[in-house]
C-alpha cells in the first residue's frame, strides 16, 4: 500500500482564481500549494493516474489519506485522480506538466497538481493538452544512493550503509559536516519488475570525466550529479549545476542497471544541502524538496520533521547547494552539447 507524502495540490485561489485550463490560458501563481498525502491500497500499483469509472483496468483506488482540506473543503478519504494533463511554460522559462485533480466518483474539481513546484509570482501559459488519461509514477520522487557506495570522510572512504548519525563527511563547500539522519529503502525483485523506473542508474568509472567516479557508481534515477564545465557555465551563467542521473543517459558510460534483481537505497541528510563525494564523484546529499519529501514513508517524513520542523510550513523552500536547472529542452541540449563536442561533465 504505497503512501506518498506531500503531493502538491494548488487550489484555484493559489493560482489567482483559476477556474479551468485550456490551450492559451494564462495564470499567475499567488501562493504555495497544499501538501496532501495520497495512499493507494493496491501494493502493485505504481502510478498516480486517471480513472475511468466501471473499467477495472484503469479505475484507481488512490485516495487522500491526510491533508485534504483545500479552500475550506475537506476531501480526506475521497478517491481522486488526475483528470487532464497540460503542458505549461512560465515567464521564467520553466516548462512542465500540470494536471487537473478531481474526485473519482462524480468528478468534483479539487484543484491542480504538479510533480514539480510552480514558482510564486510567475505567470504560466498553457501550451497544449498532452493527455486525457494522465499517469505519472510514484517512483519519480525517489532520490538516494545505493548500498556499497563509498562516501569520503575525514577517516577515509566509508560505505554508505556504515554511516551513522553524527559521523563526519567531507563536503565540497563546507569542510567536514555531521550526518543528521540516514534513511534506507529496499526495492525488491517484484517491485523492480513492476516498476522499472525505480531501477538505479550506473555511472561507470571515469564516465563523468577527470577519472570520476573512481569506480562504478549506482544512484537512484533522480539523484543529482554535479556538472562543472565550460558548457554548463555558458548555458546557465554559473560555475556548476546539479542534474538528475536519469538525464545523463545520453552520455557514454551512463546506463540503467538492468542486471540487478534488487537494490537498497540510502539517504544522507545534513543541516544544509551539500555536495559530497561518492566513489570520488561530486553528488548531492538529500535535498528536502517536494520530490524527496513526497517519496518518503510517513515514518521517515516524521523523523525529518522533528529535525527540520520548517518542512511543515506551506512556503518552505530549501536552499540548494548548486543551481538546479529545470528539466526540458535546455537540459537535453546541455547533455547533447557535451556529447557532440566530447567535453567531459567534470572539467
């Protein structure tokens, strides 16, 4: 029974009184979204998806299990689904998908949901309708290291599974920092078979450039890796950026780990988002953004909330250790230019 914390739900009021979406519609984000917990009773179901009443193949049982009060109306306990999917582009250049969210029975409008937070004050325009039966995987929100990854510490390399709270880890920017929390998640054979998007990404030794990583590195698909090159600097006007591992698949030596039958992932949390060294390569620590928080079990979420109660605030926005470029054409172009010009991701 997967439970996903902090699904982002924008009420019409959050989007300037937005009543409906169609091609050409514009709206401005006025406030942060509601953070809603969604539970799916089907342990084999991997998708947050649209439902068709009467069709057992596509009629999901997902429901709001907590945080369902939106604009004064309580939707807790009701089955819900994303009804229509749209592509939108913001005045900040961000392009992403947004979904209308309704109750499954009766189709009562609840609001709008995205898997990526919208930026307050930005005006978005609807480009097109991309699906009338949308679905997106719960797995899109998992960000972590896999077992066996060696983390650089003042005492030498330590396997991530042997790190404990209070241990010191060497960071790129802030010297040695103490680990505040370590989380773990095991993904078994059956879950990987049903949901291959949970399968880790293997970054082979030397694939990033400068001989890094020093040996093959396995990370979750959404785990971000540092890119530092003349190309990234020209494109983003900053010395380095953090990019999810699954966006690096066009680079030689980066591929899904299809040979694994199971995997165990680990989260490492510090006082702040950090760049640390895993198998020698610069990668991120756990970033308390919407994606990561949404993927956590209720137990893990509550543990982190005790350390960082500010994550419960509706306007909470963590500060990233580096610029986090939006996915889309620009990021694809970033990787394509590295590949075309044979420029390493780490120069």
